C-alpha cells in the first residue's frame, strides 16, 4: 500500500500524523509549504530560536491564519520533544551539537526522528541509530536531501542484484574553493554581498557548500548508511556530466578515476579551467552499477541505459533534488511504515577539520563554512588512526599549537573542548570503533 493510501487510512482511523519541527530555516520552510496540501499531516509544534520568525516563515510559505493559530510556537525545544501530540520530530537546525542532544531526547520520549541535520548524523550517527533501535523508534535521513536520495538509488541497485561501483552527487567545485571564506563566497555564486543579504542568504552556510565541507559530510553520511567507502585521499571531485558517469566513475584499472569499486564520490559541474561541464549533475544524484553477466549487459544496451564503451558499467541518476519539498516521504515512512529513508548502519566515513590557511597557536576555529577550516572526507579508520578532529566539533575551540594550511587537525592540536552530549557520544563512538580494519 502506498504512503498516500496509508495516510488516508491513518486519518480515518486514528487521526493526522503530527509533526514537531525544530528549526524553521530554509529546509524547514520548504517542508512547511507542503503541509496545507497534504491532508492527514499536521504540524503540532515548531521550535525555533526566534518563534516570531517561525510564524513569519509559515505565513510566507502560504499558511492561512487558522493553521498558524492552531500551531504552537516555542523557543524551547524540550517543550516540543516532550509534547504528547508529536508523533515524529524533524531536526532541521544544522547544528551538530544541539542536533545530537535533540535526537537523544526524542528517543527517550519514544518519538521517531527525521534527521535533516546531516552534520549531527556524521558526527555520532552510529550511536544515535543504536539508541533509536533500543527505543523502538525510527531514525531516518531526510528524503529530498541528496544523501537519502543517493541511498535510495544504492538500495534499488542492490535489490536488483547489481554491484554498486560508485554513488554520490554533483556539485560546483574547483580546487581553489577549499580556501573560500564567508567574505569571498558570493563572488563564486555571481552575487554581491548586498544582494545575498537582501535575499536572507547566510554566507557561512553557503560557503560550506562551496568549500567542499558539505559534500564531504553528505558523502560520509552515504558511506555510513550503505557501507560504500571513501577513497584514501577523500573526494577528488572529477568533472563529469551525466553522459560520462559510467566512463569516469569506474575503477582506475578499467579506465576510470575510482580508487576502488564501491566508492562514494562527488562530480563537479565545472572543468578545472572553470568551463561548465556539458549536461552537468550539479543538483542531482547518481549510482554506477556493473552488469553481473553478458545477458544483463546486453539488456543495458537494449533499453538505452547509459554505459561505458564495454557496455558493462552503467549509470542511473536523478537530475534534481527538492530538499524540504520532499520531506513528507521520510515523515510518513517513519510513522506509517516504521521504516527510515536511509539510516546509518556503521562508521565508514568521517569528516576531519582541515586548515584553510596557516593557523596560529591560540586561534579559535569557527567550524563548517567559516574562515579557518574546511571538512575533508576520510575513511573512518584513517580518521581514528590520526585522532582527527571532526568538523562537527571544530567550532569555538582554540588551537594548542600552530597548524599549517592544508593539514588535517587532530584532537592533540586543540585545547580541551567544552563538555557536551555530542562530545561525550563522539568520544564513546571513537572508543568503540577504534579497531576498524584498514583498507
């Protein structure tokens, strides 16, 4: 039975699915605009640091006054998490430290959680998934975001009996972007600072997408949900359009760029000289598969699938993602089917804070998308071996020694971090996974 049929049945017998939303920013607002056109789905509570801003967001995305009046607004997330009329919590703050705490609290309250906050998932996802399972609730990636959509393609391929050679997404990338800061970011987007401010665009958030950090975080999430592994050197961002996916994203010994089969990778929409890639995948996701036999390879050709010259490597892709506009799929799947739309199953990929420039002893790091560090994807065993500082905990801490540009930062390089539930969980996770096998 489809989700819409299940929702109709639920509405007739039990009542609407009731959501608690934490964070009414861009992703949250995109979700909110779909609520009035989804009979059987209601938002009971919205928690935001600025409740008045959240009310304004609801009005901006098309809510009528009656719906706004029926919804409770608060700046206290604990009130939302304890609310008896909330079936599922959507964590959309983007802050990994508070996101981890919200997840733990939701599980203690017996509530399903859709984790829009990929940063928190990459920081401590394996332990959060374990807590959710113990509580008998669903812990899910957010459908509409690229990690969940990629995981769906991987699951499709494996369910059909294909070996997954590579999976990931597209983005706009040049090597120089790793040094991008909130001050320089708008030049790369073709905007002025005034235009960005007028549009309400957050420079540090957008810089995280540009400097490679967000791509690393999303690929780590996919690796941890699917068992696909990063390359030892992290992401290489090969320029690649949709027509070339099966040519480029195959192993080196087969003529491609991959370190190994079963790899996460991001393709760039720009050639290294800045020219646009033909038929780029900047907004989409992909999976590259290998035919298990000659018959399957012949079928690829017969049905027009994109393949390499051998006919054995083929690609499927989705050209766009609509982030919060698609989030209902995760919410309804969690409540009505008891299933996640992607979920962490292990610790395979990690994202380590890496110096954007020469950093001095005593300098304070400003985290994802800031002026001091970018996030580099690593195999989890390599991050553990070097004692890498996860990007999710690289905000507000001071360096205990100087770090040269381009060098990953380790726990040994920083002064002790402030205690938090996220730090405790991360330290526990590192202890439990300390003996991961190496590639």
